[in-house]
């Protein structure tokens, strides 16, 4: 059946009727090289914003929808493109949307040829960027490969260009393609269309759903929906298989700028399709919109992302610039020094050792020059014959402490690296390590680093949902894990290759798909070394080394990519800041910190505790760990340190004696109250308490001792000290809307977002191009997402997170200063300051933990409310009490203010006051 093309009905939300055009196109013959015959034409409907583009046209975006959507999918991009100077042509493929129903079956090769005929008719010239979604992706790529003279870039969203013959077809498509189901679900009924519309996240508005339904109101208008599904080449005999194979091979030759935008919750175009695209287009920029799904242009702001990418990659092509100078500082400071010198001679925002500028020629993002690169495994090579203790496991499989020498660790690292190589793991492959702290984790991690494989370290402290999102997003090639982790890897499809850390009977190994265990892997390495003793390939300093993950305290945990050079610089920074080296002992109650030990030559031990719950650390467990290696340095999160202080009464004389040998203890992960440092100091009387400030993206940034905190006195926020050697700080001032819009500056007393420049700043956010772009929008600086200010001595005061800034009728308000004042009140433990109501007129609500703990969440009594209001110098709308404030999973220390704000708003607007 044939039906003519037509214009969309008026009144569709977001659609400008002026964009709609009907275009008659000479019909290509089946080989796509010539017209089918005189007068043979097909009429297309398309959306074209050419009339709306103001000024010179920078190029054309050629947008191709998939099945069963239509050009309406690109309405936001048409509007955003016009404002940015880009013509956008969004087509309705033949048989789809409001284009003609031709009565013919259009296979993949036909659709590519049809699109080429259309663009010939339109006479497209200049730079063309193809944009494709779903099965519009292969069609747009087919056009791209066929038009190299016009192609300037490629954008793809939730699509695929190849389906291996041995790969299982995604479940929704298997169901739709089943005999007897295909026609009924795609043509006779709108089931396929309705299912597609139902998997939007968040759900589509009613009028938007109606707009997507508009071209497909009858079975006659849905014929091509069924044809599209039937044309998926899932077997070798399918008519479209040759075209798909040719296209998949040709895509590898594309070298134009490419952007891959992805919704991970897609049940059809799952993560393996993204991995395949990255394999074919390794130069592509990638952004995964966590929480979004198949209908990505509806789920997320794809239009703004595309325009931002066009600006960066196709128009201005940002140069690699060194760190920009700070804004000129006022010279009316009390010191009379126009550079704002601190007492120790360092300029405001500069490191304590007085180093300045020092950006390295060729440094890709302008962070400060690092000392000569030293590989992370170099200490292991140097100490391969050393029988001294490298690390201690406090409770390996219930057998008590076990010491591992440097020589044994070096040998096992070499064996595992060679074993991985013999098993087919190559430089750049990703290996997820789901192993508790100890010898297995340390040896496997350094083996991967030595080989050049990229370690993916998503610790159990993220919790199972966070861990699953992290590992799935990193897309590892191999998972090394304990049995429980491998069970999750198999169930959730994290990787098809699994290596066991531990022991299982053969039946259990087979059920989990275990390829080998670490003992067998080491044996492979020994065998490989016997036949080929030559050194393994050596990764370079700019090769990726690791993907680490943020704590997820302000959203889904973000993957953070470090190169070998930047990880090496991090190890040096930690060693230099706390005098850690070959004769040092480090107790790390936070597993990632312990993993740096072999790189700096320090002997390490993790206490006997549940690493997923820092509050399980006891005073006795800490003392035992200190005694095991005669440790001089201890690192623990505030939650872990609080637990130790609370458990101090359980220490015996031996434990107390062991703690007297500690010379420095560190606590970080959230603001650390001086009272906690003082209490811990009484347990470690010869230790200097320190609280470093940093984050997964760059650690450490600053450091301060308890004496330094006392010297700084009271202020707005928490004083975290001066920059460590090699680091620089700047502040981007907040505007009246609470946004950090100011340029990098070092003016004392100005509150804004904290910016850092250092050799050990991460390389990039992993597969989060937009996030990375926002964090690095100032040349050479990393935006941390924290807010604070610098004082006259160059010390940094942290006032909270940018996402938690309140915008009240009286102005911008940061939370930490309010919280600190409330926490000094008798009967109050921790406090959280949150905003309720619309931005600009938010009201301050304070949520407190009471001591003793409240029996249930409630409004505070009048007496406590009055005391809180008296302590705070801004209006407080309400005070709520809880037994415990919700915190991040990893550290059990960072208060989840966003979650508390939602809870407080519900509670204060008549909702049930349940647990936050």
C-alpha cells in the first residue's frame, strides 16, 4: 500500500510548523547509483531550520531517527542548532514519520542510498555532521562513509553498527522478531511503538507521547515499523548482512571528530554496542548520561551537548594551553605586597615550598610540571631481592596476620603480569579488580600496571548498586574477583572473562564461568617466563593506568582516569607530604590509600575491618595493625576514627603502647572536627594529627595539622590548610544565582568554587565528556565542585559543595559555616544546613543529630530551635532532628545534603516525617 507524504498536524509541543518541508526526490535504483526511471520520485517529509539561523551558517547537521520515532525526536536540536549558527535537517525516513509510504521494503543499503539521493536534491554543501539514533545510526554512518568530501563530524546516540553472529540479540528485539509476533506487535497493533515510548526516563509527558504517535495512527502507516525490525541482520543469510558487514568495516576508516552520547538504561542498545563503536572509533568523545535510556534525546539534554561539542571540536578546536594566570590581585592588602605574599613567602594560592608557574612544554592540559617520571612498579624492581616486609594481611581467610616480603611481592607481580599477557590481556585492556585489600589485590594491581592493562578500581564501599553502575560503565575486558564478586559479574554481564581470587570447587567455577584463578594465572606466567625471559612491553607515562571512582556523595560515582605519569605524581605527592618512603610503615583504613604503598616503598597494612563500613574499625584492630609493622603513619576516615575513639576503652596496655609509636595520623574524606583530632591524639600521644584535603580527582591538594587548625582560629567553613608541594589553588567567585562564574583568582575572602592545578590531577573523567569539559573549562585548572575561600595567608577554607549552595532572599549561603556553629551547641552531634523551596527564595532548614539520639525524626522542640537560631547569623525557617544523618557509603562521613533537602521539603509541606 502507498500513502502520500504529508505535513504534521499543528500544535505538536516544541515543533515549529515552519520547519516542515515536503521534498520530492528522484528514486535511486536498487544499487543506489542512478535514478530508477523517469518520473520515479519519493516524497520526503523533513524538518529544516535554515530560515531560523541568524548570521553565517557554520554547517549542517543531518539528523536521522530510528524505529519507531520520527524527525520530531530532534526538535530541541533544531532550535539549539539555529541559535548556534547550524542548519539542522532532520529527515523522516521513507515509510516513517510523515514521509511517503512507498509500498516497497527499504533495507539498510536502500535507506543509505535513499538518504544520499535526498541530500543530492537538497544540494548540501559545506561541513556536514551526521547525527543518528537507534537504527538511524547505521543509515547516517552509511551516508557518512559515502560522502567523505562533505563529512565534518559524526554524532551517534544509542545505536549500533554491528551485531556479531554469535552474540545474543537483545531480549526486546528477540520478542518482537519472534514468528507470529513481529507483524502483530509492530504493524497490526502499536505495541512496539508503545513499548518504545514507555521506556523513557523520566516518563514522557502526555502531549509528547501523542506527538510521537501522530504519524503511526493506523496499521497502514506502521508497515515500515515492522519492515525495520525485520531488516535487523541477525544471521549470515539475512539480505542486509553484507551491507552491515561492509559498513562496519568502513566505519573504522573514519577519522573525523566523533561524539558518542549514551543512555545506559537502554534494554536494546546495551553497553556492548557502545564498546564496539569505541573499538571502531577509538578517537571518539563519549558521554554516558547515567539514569538515561534508549530515548536519549528525550531523557537528557542532547541538544546542548551537541552544540557544546561542535563549538569545541569543529569550530574553535581548543588548543592545549598552560594554566592561565590568576586575575590581578588588589594591592591594598595590609602587607602592602601586590602579590599578596604569605608569611612563608609563597603567593596566595601557591604551594608552601614557594614553587610558581612551572607548566611544562607539551603538558596537554597545562597542569604544573612534575619531576622526572618514575614508573609505579620501579620500587618493586629495585627491591626484588629484599626479604623485608612489604605488606601484612591482618586476617587472611581467618588464619591471622601474614607477612609478604618485597621479593615475594615482586616475583608474584611479574608472574601475574606474564600470566595475564599469556592469557591474551594486552596494554589498554581494562581489568576490574573486585578483591578485598591484601596481597592478592596489591599483586594483581601492580601486575596490570606493569603490563599496561588499565586497572578498574570500584571498591565495595560504593554499595552494590553503585558498584554495579561503576563497573558496567567502565566496561572491563576482564574481571578479577572473589566468588561473590564473580557471581555478580556473571549475573549482571560485567565481562565474559573472569579470574578467581580464591578457591572454589570445579562445579562452582564452571557455574561462574571462571577462566582460571590467580594461582593458575601465576603458573602460566612462570611457564611463559621460562620460554621467553625477555621483559614485557613497558607502558608509557601518558598511557592510561587506572580508572578510579568518586564516592558518589553528590550523584552516581564518576569514573576518573589516571595515566601512569599522573598516578606516579600522586604517589610522590603523598610520600613527600608525610615523609613516607622505604623505611616507613603505613596503616591504611581506606583501601585505595594502601595501594600506593609499593609505589613509594612503604610497608603497608590494612586493619581487620569491613572495608565497606568504616565504622567497623575498632581501637584494638587499629593497634594490632600498627604493631604488625611498627607503623609511623595511620590513615582513617572520620567515621573510622570516630569509631576508634568510641572504642578506646577496649584497648589493653599492649595496644596503647603500640599506638604511642605513631608519629602522624591522617583523617580525610569529609570535614574533620578538631575535637575528633584531639580525641584521637590522646590515643596516639606522640603523633601529629593532620587532615589532608583532596578528592578522587586529585589527592592530596592541601594539608593542615591540628596545630594549624588552632592557629587559623574560627572562620567561615573548615580550614584545610595550604597547598601541598606542586599544587596551586584558585577561586571562581559565585554570582548572585550561586553559580561559579568568576575567572580563576586568588583574592582573599572571596567565596567561590575551588580550582586546583597540580601534576597529580587526573587525566580526565572516563566516558563523561561533558563532565570533563565543565571541570576543565578554565585552561590548566580543575574545578573541584567544592566551594570555599582563601584567607590572607593562602590557606583554603572549605564551605561545602557547589551543588549544596543555598540561594536565599538575603543572598548566597554556603552550608559548612552554619553547620559548624550549630555543632558547637550542647546536645548536638552533627548538623546539616539545606535549602527548601525555589532557588532565589530558598529557606534555610537545619537538620541535626541530637545527643542522645532522637528516637524518631521530628521537628525540634522550641528550646533547641531557639538555640540553633541564636547560634546562626541568618534566618532559620525550621529545625528538624534525626537519630543519624545519611552519609555516603564509602566514607560514612559525607552528609547527603541533597537527600536531606528533599526529605525536609516533604516533611515541612505536610508529608509524613519518615527517615530521610
